[in-house]
């Protein structure tokens, strides 16, 4: 029985909303993002959306559960003889598999829709079984099969799926299953099939091989979240007219959607963590639509979180969740809280900054008993076993319209139109960036001047000075007597 290639660190970044152990996990606190000024309104009718898009753009509405999980509707099977079977699944860029609960699943969550393979005339069972093991002891396994998968108005025929028929513990996931959006399989399952996005774009060769996430907060009722296959709609979803792409070199050896980060720190504080041992590649960062928060490896987290702690009152660590919870400032005034600065390395080995305002990364948690509100930085202390040092989840993706370019193996970012920051916003962790830049420019100017002068002295004809004449010292003349 082959094991899933998903490691323990995915315990609840993928499946569980429960908070279990020291592994990174989704946050179950009733969180809500800060309300941002509304941007241009988007029609809520899907058919009307498609009329606004080009024929190469296919948007799908995403449901939002408390800002900690998004889901999309898919259909499995064909209309022979009965209707397709519908499911709500989490679109997850951090995993490869597409799975749903089987009709005979034991101990699956009550109320989930379950797949009946006997009602699908196109289903083709493969026979081998896949096991998923998670860090809190949960074990899920099921059989693999082929069938047609429909999302919106696009179909992927003979897609590899898994129907989970046994679970050793209940989960708190609000959706029925997982739609893995990794670009390829990194395990032996590649011998039997392709990932969903590989199948989809292979069967639709005229569709631009990319998909994009437009994630909105729970309070943005006029702006529904979308998963768009094909051409993205920057005009409707972004304050910027183009994407900025991170280096995609890390993606060549893994199925994960990774970009390269040079540093992460707090704006204008001097607090910044770099990864010099990795050279111009920087540190790999997973852009993960299946995670709620920004999950940072322990060493980096510990260096960053101290700068936030002293700026709030009455902070306390929450060891189970591995997050910090603090008393919100009066009137929710976050003016003393710095921006989060993420410097990404692009394909030309140059850096560009992705800035997150406090309104974007500080979440609110409401105590259901007392009604008191606390402020929770959406940064989680990760695990030394996580595959990459930085995992940027939904909180990050709500700040940026994010596109996943399958053809070129890269990820692009553009400022969301709901972000409180302007398009092309820049930020720096330097405490005195203007002074530092001025000193750097002055140093460069001095160096260039020195080189020019040296070139002039040694290579320009006629500039060599004659050697000075030496005069003999006067000597005494001895006179005879």
C-alpha cells in the first residue's frame, strides 16, 4: 500500500482545521480580516462574469469559511445515465491529489457529500490504494480511479482521483475533499496519471496554461473570491497592470509551487532575516492556498516576532497554535505596527518588495464567551520538518492577486484591488533607507572617480611628468698654503 507523498507537516495545512500538537496547523479561532475600502464591484452572476472575460478566461466562484478555508464546486462523472455528482473541494496549491469521500467511507465527517462510483458510467477503477498519514495520528486511505472532472465550464477527462473509504479519526474540514493543484506528481502515482492541472491544460491546448487566485475577506461581500483558469483579469482584480514574477528555479525539482525570497523583515525597523547561504537563489517559499497563515520556520519566526511583541500590550503565546495573541490597541490603531517586507528575487536575479500592511496581516479573534477582541499576527511558528522555510498562505494571497504559470514554471504577484496599499507600493526594512542609499551612491561615485583618475594618469599620453633633476651638494675646496 503506497504512502502519500504529503509529509507530516501538512497535518492541518491540508485537511484539518483542528489544532493538533506542534505541527503547523490551520487556525480555528473565529478570525476576520480588517475591512478595506471597496474597489470596483464585480457582478455576482457567473454567466455575466464570463461575458466580461475573454474566451480564454474561466472564473469560478470560491466559497469562504471564516477566512481559514476556501472551496470550489466540482462535478465528477458524466451525464450517462444520471446527473454528475457534485462536491465542494479545497483548491490547494500545496498538494498533488484530487480526493473525495467514498459512499462507504467509515468515520468520514457527517454531512459531507460522498461519491458513489456505481452511479458514474465513465469511472474506471485502477485497483491500487493510496494512504494519507497525518501528524495527529489521522490516517485516511482509499482506492484510485479515473473519471471525468468538471470545474465551471471546463472538463478534464480520465482524471486520476482517489475515493477515501476509511478514516481513523474525524476531521474538522468544512469541505468534502481536496483539489490538489500541484504542477506534477513527485511520487510513483505519475505512472498512472497526471495532476488535475496537467490534465486540464493538456486537453485544452488553446487555454493559457495558468490559473490565478483572487481571494477576498469575509467582509468583502461585494467581491467574491475567484479561481480563474486561463487568462487572469488584472483590470478587475488588481491595482497593477502586470504581474511581477519570482524566480522559478526551485520548482524544477519538486511538485510544489515555489518562489525565491531574498529576505523577510519589518519595514523601517532594521529587523530583517536574509538567507545568504543560498546565494542568488534565496530561500524557497511555498505559495499555498491550502494554508491559512504565513508559516515560518522556528529560527526565522523567533527573530521576527520579538519586534511585534513589544509594540502590543498583554501578548501571550498560544503554544498549541504556535501563534501570538495580543490586546488590540485603542480604536484598533495600528499606526505603530510596521509593514511586513518580503523581498522576492526575480528571473534576472534582481529584487522586488512585496509589502503587507498591518491591516492585512493582523487578524482579529473574537472570544465567543466574553466578546472581547484580540489581535493575532497571521504568522505561525512552523516546524523544523516543514519542507521549506517559508509558507505563504491565504492571508498573503488576499493581499496579492496571484497567478501560477504552469507553462513557464513561475508565480506572479500583483497588488489586490482590495489592499489598503497602493499599486507598486515599495517598502524596506532599513531604518534610514534614504541615508543608506545616499552613502552607497557616494561610495560608488568616489570609486568611479578614483578609477577614472587612475586611468587618466597611467594611460593618457602626455600626462607622464619628467623626473626631477638632482643637484649635487656643494663641496669645500681645499686651498693650498
